[in-house]
C-alpha cells in the first residue's frame, strides 16, 4: 500500500539531504533555501548552491512545497538556522513580496531515519 504524503516527505528529505551534502562539499556550513513570494503567495523555492527549483523537481505546487517544508521543520525532521540560531522559517515572518533566505544546517536524526540513513554517532 502506498502512502502519498509519506512518499512526498521521503522525496523531499532525500532531495534536501543530497542538496545539503552538495553545499557542504562546496565549503558551505548549511544548505540555503531561497523562498520567493509576491502579493499572491509563494512563487518558488530554490536551493543554493545549485539553483534547484524544489517544487518542479518534486512535481509539487509551490504552496504544497512550502507547506511540506514547514511541516518537516515543525515536526523536527529538518533544522532551520538563521544567523547561527534555530529559526522557524519564512512562514513565521510577515513577508509580503521578495525573497528570503533560510539555511538548513542539517537533517535531524528523525529526518535521517525516515529516509533510511543512519545518524552520525559522532555528532
């Protein structure tokens, strides 16, 4: 039996982990997610480095993508950081239009286990 919501969560976590590893291999401390918004709502979510358009890669609407990332953050699958401290994400701020950049410092042990990865015992 397939569970569509779990499948989306696993695909998102896998994409974020792969993008995070790429960012770290390029000397970054975290994966940057750039959220774009206009007056009508969210318009895109892009990784940096790499400029991968997450909604397009996963076949999600932008709103669905942002909601899924918010859920992963609130349920402690991913850890957002801003200026070195834990952050809630762009949905916790009043952003009317433009772009905002948030970093994912890591997937939590819970996030790693969800996609079959073993947490680092040294962490």
